[in-house]
């Protein structure tokens, strides 16, 4: 979930005659919760295609020609963390924390695409630790791992995000567009076919453990895992 977060694009706009152009950040800041799956409405089989539903949305977020920046202030977990990972830059406050605690909450599984996004940012060793332990990384540790670009005090977040946007908006737009697309193509070439992980996702979502995880989540109790 996000504590308070936004994903915005720096925007170069032409002003009226006689006035200089300026840049701005388009964003939608709001308090929200974001999870990898919908724990409140599982299907009768436990499999509702949740990872497949979020994957196209995150892929679309990676495609805009202009850079996207996630401004993060609070706890960012599960789908919220994947959303931040899909942005080009991530700037967070000192009170932010990050993680994908599904191994100790719902017992489900990330999609292959989201595994790939986190692998690109923090590498296999740190990703395994993040997923296996289910712990949340403090802001400083997230920056050290490469998950975020910069950590600032909460009262500086908006100003710093705007500074980044204005800096990028003042630079050569074709260079930025080409650089972003080149990086995206290289990452896409290296990433596996999402369908290759479908069997693993279905195994988790149709398991007794997933049903137990959902029941425990809704009842606000610790789950009792059986490995089945």
C-alpha cells in the first residue's frame, strides 16, 4: 500500500507569446491502499487472474515518452511497490518503507513481469531476501539497494520532485525520449515471457495456503501455513 504517493510526468508546455515556457508535474496525490491481489473477493477456486490484470497496466506506465516519477511518503507494499518500480524515478521521504510481504500475509505470488522489474532494480540476492523474509525496507536501506533514487525529509518531497521535473523538462526531449525507450527495449528483451510463470502463480492462488492467507487477512490473525 502507499502511505501517500503519486506518479507524475514532467511536462514541457509552450506558454503564451512573451512568456517563457515552464515545466510542471502532473500527479494525483491521495491516500490509498494497493495490494497485489484482491484479498476481499477471491474466486471460488482462489485464482482470479490478479497478477495478469495488473501486468498490462504497469506495462502501459513504462511506455510514455516522458519520464515518470513516483513520489512516495509512507508504507509502500505489494502492488503499490510494483507500481513504484514501474516508474522511471522514485523519490521517497525518510518515513517511507518498502516491501512485498506476501510470504507472511496472503501466500500468493508475484507475476513474472513484476519479478523482472524488481530484479532490474535490486538484483536477485536482495529480491530473494525481500520476498523470503517479507520484511519492509526502511527508506535509507531501499536507497542503498537501488529501489529508490533519493530520500528526502517529508516537507521537502513536493519541492524535490518538482526540481527533478523542471531539470528534465529543460533538457533535450529527444535525448530523454530515446534514452528511456532504449532502456525499456533492453529490459523487455531480457525479461522472460510472462506466461512462463503462470503455472507457479496458479499453484499459489489455488492452494489451501492462499485460502488460509485470505481468511487470516480478513480476520486480522496470523495465518497457519501447511504448504498445500
